[in-house]
C-alpha cells in the first residue's frame, strides 16, 4: 500500500525559533488546513488538545511522576516541552477510542446500509516526544502495514504532520533508552524541535525531516542556527539520556517472556492487579478493538461502532462458553508477554517504547520495570540449577520510523 510516512528529508534548513516563531508555526499549520494538536495544562495534567496559538502550550509546567503517581509542577525555566508523557497517547487521534463503521435504516420497503464516509481529519501533532514517535511507527506496522490495513487509521496517518520535540527532561517513570530508543528523535517527523530554555534567550532549534516540513520551516520567522544553540541543544539531549528514571534489565526479553510462562510470579502480580485495563488504554502501542451494534428504541436505526478494547477485559477472550483467560494472572501474563515477547514474532519489534505511562497510570502502581527483574532472576536461578546458560541478549530491533 501507499507509504504513510513523510517523504525523505531535503537539505536541512535549520532554524532557531523563539516563542513568536513557535506561535507562527502553529498558525502556519492551521492556515495549511491542519487541526493543530499539542500539549496544554488542564485539570492538573498535561493533556493533548487543539491549539490556536503558542500561548496555550504548558509553559513552565513540569511533571512529578512515579508508579501510580502524577502531579504537575512549576518550572522556573518556563520550558514548554519539559514534561514527561501525559495520560493521553497520540493514538487517540490516529486510532480513536470510538469510530462509527456503518449505519442502517429500516423502512417498510427496505433495509439500507450506509458506510461511514466522513473525511479523515488532517492533524498536525506538535510536541511528539521521541518515545511517542516510535510508538506511532509501531502502530504503523500493526495498522497500516499488517496483513489487513485499517483504512480509518491509514487515512488519518497519511494526513498527519508531525512536529517532534526532543526530550531534555525525562520523567521518573521513563525508560526509553533501555527499550531501544532515546531522548533524541528518530525518523518519522516532518519537523523536530529541541528546546533551549536559557534565561533571556528561550529558543527552539528546528530542523526539517521531510519536504513538507522544509516548506513550512522556510516561511517561519527565525534565525539561522548558531553553534551556541546547537551545542546547548545537543548537550541537553545527551544529558537526558543519562537521567532516565527507570530501566529494563539487559536480558533477552523475548526469550525471558517465552520461558516465564509457568512462573508463580504471575500470581503475585495478580494479587495486586485490579484488571482495570488502564495500562492498555494509556499505552501508545496497544491497538485492540471490539465491535458493538446499537439500535434506537424503534429498532429502525442501527449502527456499528468500533471501540478500544483491553486484553484485561474478561470478555476479550470469550470463546463459545467462557473466557480463555479467566484469571487476572492469565490476563496480565498475556499483556506483558505480548508487549515484550510475541510482538516481535508478529511485527518484528517490541511493543514497548518505554514511555512509562502504564507505570504512572496504574492505580496500584504495578511497574513492569520492577516485575521483569523478578522473572529474570527466576530464570537465572533455574539456569544455574540445571547448568544451562540463559539466552544471550539479542540486539534490540530498530524502531526506524519507517515501515516495511
Ligand atoms: S496492571 Fe495496573 S493498570 Fe494494568 S490492569 Fe492491572 S491494575 Fe490496571
Ligand atoms: S508498555 Fe508501558 S512503558 Fe511500554 S509503551 Fe506501553 S505504556 Fe509505555
């Protein structure tokens, strides 16, 4: 099928934007017909919402996160993009929680079905963090380049303009580096910004990653990139790499998950897990859906809706008479084993980009970076007892932002 990622980069028209330039970027994207969506502070959280100008960005808002904990904080430097991942992943715009697929009307004479034909919105996403850029590439592999491409997703994805914001302030729950990524943006963006929030000179180093990104950058009010800005930006991103709040153990997670199926630790996790499904809803790569048909009270009008589903829902694995995964231990094992293990078999990469959302938004603070080492220790112990060596770590697959 047609590629949904931006075309190859053009020569780099690097530019330094100030706050006025950032505002001009938002207005330029809106003038080109995009609905601009980016971070803003609302009800004590940094959420994604439609932006009319740069004033709506969360200037001076930081975040204090931990397992089961999220608070916004005030930042003295006034940075706009120094908050870690909020509760909403970008999938809510590309793969929305509810989509009407068709409707039907019954009259005395006939039954008429209508496919949903609303045009896909064209979004410009502003401030996509590198982990979320990789998550979009992961969903591309599932929904755009899988065996059965999802037309609703591909229409939205094809129209999306992505402005990434490199990470200079990782949160306490972030672990993108040990998940194979990093605070620097990989491929897949149209524009990328790196914020330099110095007193008296708050600015953004902007680069293009596609032809259309270069076109937009060329009309923005900015100054040519100077070495002081470039060095400060690179130093901030390099420093972020060493300040990840968490990490996954350096083991072959695919093999570890395959070898841990019979572990008693799943039952220990199930003692704490509420099977609420929050982790799947906030995860930027989880993609499962179910279908629902609804009618009005007369029965003359019917609709089919597709909505997000969760493998933590008992009905999710219901097959002729009962759920296949009836216990909480079964369902947590399914989620983690798929995310870190069998995702590789299906889609050629891990399903986890290390954004930390599932850790932060778990109401009981279950933290996969704390659970995985338990399985790894069990496996090492078992290998020592039987005189076999645990599997060597395999190289983490590349999340290239491009698509097979
Ligand atoms: S791990 Fe946490 S967020 Fe996920 S289902 Fe269990 S209680 Fe809910
Ligand atoms: S599993 Fe957790 S840390 Fe990994 S991508 Fe999903 S929400 Fe982020």
